[in-house]
C-alpha cells in the first residue's frame, strides 16, 4: 500500500506575545493511493501546513507522516523522490531561466541527470503547448504559462504523488481549464495520487475523487466526493409560502431557517425523513399561509462546505 | 558519489546561467571592483601606485572579494529566493541540502575568480607589483576557500532561521575589509585587535598567501615553520562549525515552519 497517512499529527506555531496558533490538531488522515484528493477548508484551516508536512518542509510537533512504508521525516530523500510539488504562489520556478533549463534543473534536483529526462521534458512541453517557447525566459510568459511550466517541473521526475496547493489561483478561465484537465489526467487516467487544495469549490467538486474538509486543523469530513454530495442531497428542503410568517410560527421553526423575500417566506432546512414535511405544512396551512412550492435541494459542494464549516461542533 | 556531484553540478550550472542573464550588471561589477581597488591603492600611495603596497593590498583585497560573495550570496540571495518562492524547492530534493549550498557558493566562486583574475591581470600589467605566482600558493588559496565555504554555510543557516541577516552580513563584509589584513597587515595592528583579526575568516589565508606570493616562501617552508597550521585549523573548524550550524538551522527552520518565509 502506498497510502499517505498522517497519524496523530499536531503542529503549533508560536507567536511573539500572543497565544500560539495550533495549525494542525491531532490530525488523523489517510489519503488513498491513486485519484484526486481534495483538501478543503477556510483560510487558516491548516491545509498548507498539511501539504508542507507531507513534502517534509514542515516538521510536525508530534505524530508521523508516512508514504507507504516511508517515514517522510526520517527518510526524507526517499520520500522526495516520489513527490512533485507546486506550492501556492506564482514563483515555484526560476523566471530568469527558460522552461527547458527549469525542467533540466528540477530533474537533477530529483537526482535524475538531464539527458535521461530529455524525452520526457520534450513530451511535457509539447503537451502543455510550450515546446515552441522552450528557450524563452519564463519571466516573459503569462501567469497561466508560468503555472504550466511549474506543473511540468513538478512532473519531470515522474512522481507518483503530486501536491498542488491552489494550482488555479489567479489563472484566467482558459489557463485554469488546462490545469484542471491536467489534474484530471494525472489523477483519474494515470492513477497518480494528486492532493489538491483549492478555494474554488466547483473545481474540487468536478475533479476530486475524495474530499476532506479541514477546520481549525481537524478533519470535519472525509469521504468520496459522490458520497459526500449524496449525504446532503436528500434531506435538504426548501419551502416557499405566500406572505410573512406569523410570530408564533417564526419562533418555532425547528430545523428550518426562514427569510422573507419579495412577499414570500422561504424556509430552508434539513429533515431526516421527508414524511416530517406533512405536519409542518399542516401548521402553515392552519396559519393561512398559501403554499407556493416545496422542493428538495441538491446541494453543491459549496453549500456543503459552508454548512460543515459553520455548523460542525 | 553521483548523489553528491549531480546536485553540485546542477547548482553550478544554474548559478552560471543566472549570472549570464545578468551579464551586464556582472560586467559593471567587475569594472567597479577593479576601479575601487586601483583607487584605494592610489590613495594608499599618496597619489601614486607603489608596487610593493599594491602587491600586499592586492592579495588581501582579492581574498576579501571572494569572502564578500560567499557571505552575500548566502544571505541576500537565499532571502531573495525565499521571497520569490524558489527556496523551498531546494529542500524538496533527493540530494543533501549541504551539497546544494556548496554548488551555489561554487557558482559564485567561479564568477568571482573570473572577476579577481581579470582585475589582477589588469593590475599586474598596469602597476607591475612585485608578486610571484607559485603553484604552491594554490594550497593556502584552497584552504582559504574551504574556510569561506564553511562560513558560507554558517551564514546560510542563519539566514534560514533569522531571515533578515542581510544587514548583519554587510557589517561582516565591511568589518572583514578592515580587519582581515586586506588593507592593513595584521602584524601592524595593535595586539588585541590582531588576535581578534586572526579569528576572522580569510585572515590566516591572507597572511600565508602574502608570505608565498610576496616573500617567496614555499609550501614546505610555511609548513615546516608552522605558518600553515593556523590556516588549516581555522579552515577545518569553520567547515565543521558551518556544516553543523547549517544542519541545525535547517532542522530548526523546518520545525518552526519558516523555510519559505522572509
């Protein structure tokens, strides 16, 4: 097994004159081999710390990080041979070098002589539509092209694990789509393990085979994407009523929240059983509120994310 | 062996490519370096070039320049790489990071040796200082460079942990110019200051190089009269301390999570 396993990992950052920040809190997380694993969470949730612990840039205070049999912090070089990383930000590569020079440099950093990867470099640059500009300095490229070079550099050593921290951040629609296509190919078609952090939840929903949501350094959800979406799709209802809700009813909404909009009261909430709707509707009928519609919502990842992050204890 | 040589070669190659990309500013640096040296020696000679003084100052100044690059490269450049985001890549490699740092300093040394060499040639042609260039002088030169590598590791480690060490490095570089015997030989310094000066990197190297390149002493002579021992000890201690400090600082930076911060 080549799963990535974080076991009882804690990381705290001291701050001068302030309480230390616990970025990762006794975290247990298993990232299965193969597929695209989405690591989602609000800012400061600990995603980047987790990514950097997997690639050995940050040592945990306690706990262990393993890739299969390899302890990342004790056998760092072995681990690094298997990992390709694109960290958040625009400059994972040397802007004053050409794409070709960058690729050769990063191949050698992974212990592979340039001549051994020339063919692979040519293929990567061609597939990423950069071959004709392989000799130009990266600083003259657009943000999207620079990101493509960064991805090519992360892939030059043919790693089986690829860590992508916000890879589509700041990209235009076209460049973002190309990056997404590559992520899809790597994780879904080539069977590599891709770990992806992003704030663009539709991107995560579309790409990820499995998603973990992190809040305050803890995992609050970790499921296959389809299962996560399904778990929330069948118990979320929206009821539209004509007119404002009487105070007596407004005070006893139960699992629902209400807001008034364009002369309508819109109630949204979760029920474990759809049969629970009937007594509710009966109450509204008795209050003289005409029913406009009842619908079961199919939530997208963004709704689920917000619900989980805001309501998880 | 390849595990060590490949990253060193990689860094040297990348370093030279980056230097080539800044070729115009590097050329200006060479010109400035030569002009400053000629200006200093002109002033030291009260308006004329005194070949004997130029010879003495030349050895010190050239070694000081090598030290400057080693120190600056390990402070400003690492800081700059942290800012631009490429520094963390250096720590995600299968190679020992010590070998990467070595390659980086080596690339700078290659450039600085070109600078020092071309300036020296110009000075020799123009001023004709009474200098000899015995092959044996390579021994103290390499030992001095070894010590500088050690000091480079020390500065690199400090940069990883304390980040803003650039200003401190500037102070160090300027202090070296006045205290390592570049301009004023250590023998002419007050006793306390001379003792302190001998603790600094490059000082012992300059003393031995002057003996060989000006006084004409051979390697066996400086070895037999004990002149080489302080340099050997100094360089080995610097390398040992530098490597140990770098390893410790790297681990501390990983623990603090500050490798990529600036």
